[in-house]
C-alpha cells in the first residue's frame, strides 16, 4: 500500500500514512469530542472536550504505529528487510521484502503487533487504577486502554490479513512441515470465519443493533475478499517457485526509441505491433520509461510529428526493473498503473524483455494452476 503522506523514519523504517488513516484519526477525534467524552464527563466546555479528543486521537495514532513497528523490528531482527510501514483505516500495513524463513520467525513477527497493543492496554489500565484526577482525563485514558485491548484481540482473529491468520499459518506450517498445505488450510479457516462473521452481523442487524450488525457484515466481507486474494497470491508464489524472470517474460519486445517522433513511431511500429505498451529506450538500449498507444492517441495529431517519444515517456521505478535471472516471484511485488509495463527486464543495461498487464494475468493464472496441480 502506498502512503499518501510520508511521516519520516523510525529506527530506520520509513513510515507513512494513507489518506484513509487521516480520515480515521479525524473520525476518532470527532467521536470522542462530540459523543464519548461529553457523555462520560459532563459539564465541561466544548473546548475542553475537543482538546482532550485531539490529544487522545493522537496518542491512539501513536499506539497504531507502535503495533506496526513491533512487526517491523522483529522482522528485521529475523533477517528480513522492511520496506515501509503505512497506517490506514483498518490499522496499518508493514511491508516486508520477503517471507519468514521458518514457522517460528513467522509466529514471532505476527504475534509482535497484537502483543504490543495488549501490553499498551495493560499499562494504560494499570495507570488508570491508582490515578486520581479530572474525570475527563480518566475517561480518555480508559477509552485509550479499551481500544488497544480491542485492537489486540481483533487482530488475533484467525483470518488473513489479520495477525491471527498469520499466527495460524505459522502453527500449521510447523505442524505439517509443508508451507503450501498450511496456505490452503489457513485460507479455508479464514473463509469459514468470514462467513460466520457475515452471518453474525445479519443476525445482529435483525435482532438488536442494525448499525453494529452492518459493521460486522462489512468486516466479514472484507476479510473474505482479502483472504481469497491472499490465497491466490500464495498459490501463485508456490507455482512460480523455482522459475526465473526470463522464464515468464516476453522476450525482445518492440521498443520505442526516445529520439523518434511520435508520428513516425506510430506509423512504423505502433500500428504494426501486437503490444499496447512499449519500453522507451535510448541509443544504447537502456530503459528511459514507457509509452502506450492510448497516450499517443490522446495527443492531437498535429502535435505528434513535433513531439519526441521521450517527451511522452512515463518513468519506470527502479523496483520494476528486473534482471532475467531474478526469481520469478519478484514479479508479484511489481504494481504498475494502467497502460504501463508491470516490469522491464534488463541485461547489461539493455532492455531484453517485458512483462505487461495481460502477461501478468496469464502468469498468475498459470502459476495458480501449476501450484494447485503440484498440491494434488
């Protein structure tokens, strides 16, 4: 997940927040300032409630960050590089550069987040018991402790992408000594839990709480959808294991010279090629970016003859420039916007292959088929 706002780095880990995370922080502050605090500690000025609400929401935000940093720091301690931590509407995402090498490492990394949230809740509750002071402070601290306890327990649900789903996967991986079998068993368990949450939410809507029931249904549907996606990705990884990028790329794609004018390129290559997107290269064959037929067609015809291909090229990030002998699984980490190559494959500084969007769809289908066939 890409962050909308970069917040800096903590212990060398890049930290950002998605726009949905900003919305949730604002919603938490509004909920506390308008509803929770005035009801639990009546008789104060609106300004007091809002100051306490903003401070509590900020500390809650910090606790979400602590949850994700716990994952990141334990992962780094187990030899796995951490790309970033991004906070969003349902908590956070810690992006790792690779998978846990052993069931124990996966268990430790996955459990670190919920244990941190529960530890924060215990400390907050512990501070609340002997503390005497303004009721507004006690209510805010009590809410903070309760929400971290809920966050810790909720994340232990045994369904992807919750930490509990990864803990279950680690336990089954250790028990079966087979990662692929653990993948399938975890996916089934997550799907059953998701369906149970949907059923519980529907009953809740009918019998006692329509709003609460709706949230339960939405959470169930969300977990079901994400679980299925993760299941496909895990099966794709299993199917791609042992393959190299050269085994899945389209070799020797048609390229677009950066120095050519768009009209000349469209006539000589674009109208004759089976490709919809082209690597843009310089005189040495090194990648400059990419250009699509849609982008060229969107330019007025009278401007094409006077515009160089390089002027219209979209740059390709370094993480989407692969080597032919890289593991094929790396292609699953390449996310590209529409009308851009998923990845360019380079050797000795020259483009020798490409993976496009349709290529990736075919690769994923073949990998899933290969993985399921292997598992039978």
